[in-house]
């Protein structure tokens, strides 16, 4: 047994009450132990020392997983609250894998299609767990990992994309404090307010946005002027400006990367290849001949597919679990008639080969492609591309 921790009195009483009040609910010993940990870690304020709750080997695995996620995705999941809950989940998962059990997740396909970045991170975590246990992690369990880490990842991605903002109020008096508070409340997930200033000379040049309560501005920093009353119209203008700046930042970043990442040598429109295996072989041969990857790239792509299909609806983004390419490149394959990719019918394939040094680029490309490809109309438009130049023009317009 991995768990050997005893629940608090509060947790035991709560779980007993659930069983007594629900005729069809009876918890197993393992469920009582793991649910007791969850309750004591998040509800009862009971202090948990994971060293006394989870085996040392499991804790070492969790440290390896979190370091791995940080190295690939630049996301830090080492907060104590997250680690406690994640340790419980991983320990229970390991026990299920060793017992040959799995729990169903009816949202697995939906999560993969709607949150590809989070799901891909869950696949990387599952890869480490599978190596540790020596048993593959099924899609249903991968989806539960994605659910577990989703909020933490989404929050950090959101934080990284927030715009650095200063508020300029020429006559900064107490009456404006409520407006600053309202801006923070309405746009806290999109803005980081670095400071509130009373003179334009105090405005830094490296800001993403200046919010000004005056119409006399000479700075080159992108700005929006609002009234001292912060009306509905002011709120709408600020929202539009935030969206405009955010979209432009993402577009500039992607434009600077996509032209070199997807180069014309690795672009194919063809109806000839009709299966996942045929397309992967075609892509792997092209990359190997161009010295982008070694000969084992094809094997690496298939190994990733065995863990969980890289098809998201009508597209697929095959890539290796290890970043060992000689250069970072992408391959675009379009089949207007579609091809068989596991249980999916795929029309557009983005294959990624990445150097370890370019892990941040991998995430940027993967995230942006995933965002675009969650819209079926975007896929249809890209599949209708007639050339490499036409394709790049279309995808840039979508960002």
C-alpha cells in the first residue's frame, strides 16, 4: 500500500456522515484513506506532512514530474497546496495501474479537443508515471490528470499573458481609488497594474498599456483615455484596447517564428497518403533527409501516439516526447479528402521536431496552433489552402 496515513477526526466523521445519508454509497478502505487526505488537505485546515502520508519513492517521482513540466512548459507547479493534492492523485493512480484498474472519464475526448495544451502537459506527466510503474497510462486517466492540473496551468498561462499597465491620473486624489479598484476587479486577469502615477514623465517606456484620465498624452506607449467616472462605455473601450494589444502581441510573436519554423521544404498538399502511419513515415523521411532529425524520429512519433492520439478533432499535431532534433522545424501535411488517424478523420497535420534549447518556442507554437484549431471554420479554411504562401497568409489572419 502507498497510503498509510490516518485521517483526522473531522474527515472520518464527514465521510461516515456521507455513507449514512446516502444508501448506495460505501467507500472502500483505499477510498477512505485518499478522500481523508483530500479533506484534511483542502477543507479542514489540518496540517499534512506528505512525508508521513506518501511513500518516499512516490514523492521523488512527483518532484521529477514537476521539474520536467517546468523545463518543458516553464510552468511552476511547486506550490504546497497543489503538491499535496497532486501527490494524493498520483499515488492513487499508481495503485490503480499496479492493480490493473482504471476509472472512466466521460469528458476525455472533450478535454483533448478543447484544451490541447493542458492535455499535452498531462500526457508528458503520464509518460513519467508510466515509466515509473512500467504500465501504460490509459486516456481516461490522462484526462483526470489534465483536470487536476488544468486550473493551475491555465492560471499561469493567463498570468504570463497579462499586459503590464500603468494608470495616469493627473490629480490623484482619494476619489479615484474606487476606479482603480474597479479596473483591477474587472480586468485583473488581463492586466498587471505596475503603478499609478500623476505625471506623464513617470510613465515607463516598456509598458504594454497606459490607462489615462486625460486626453493630453504624448507618450508612444499604447494608451486608452477614459473618463473620471469609468462608465460602461469606458469599460467597453478598455476591453477593446486590451484585446487589440493582446492580439497584436501574440501576432507579432507568432509571425516572427512561423516563417522559419514552417519552411517551404516541409509543406505538402496531397491526397495520396491516407493513414497516420503513412503520413508519419513521409514526414520522418523528409526531416531525416534534411538532417533536421535522426532516423529514430519516426519511432519517437509512433511512441507518442501509443500513449494518446495527437489528433484533436480534424487535425493532428504529432511530436516526440523528447526534444532531440538537430533544428526546430514543423511539417505541414494537408489532405483535402482526409485520412485515418486512429478513431479520427484528420485533414490537417502539423508535425513538430524540436531542439531542447527551443522548448519555449515549442510551447508558443503548440499553444497558438491549438488555439486556432479549436475552431472548425479555421481548419476548413486552412485545408482549402493552395500553396505554402497561401497557407501562411491564412493562418496569420487567424491569430
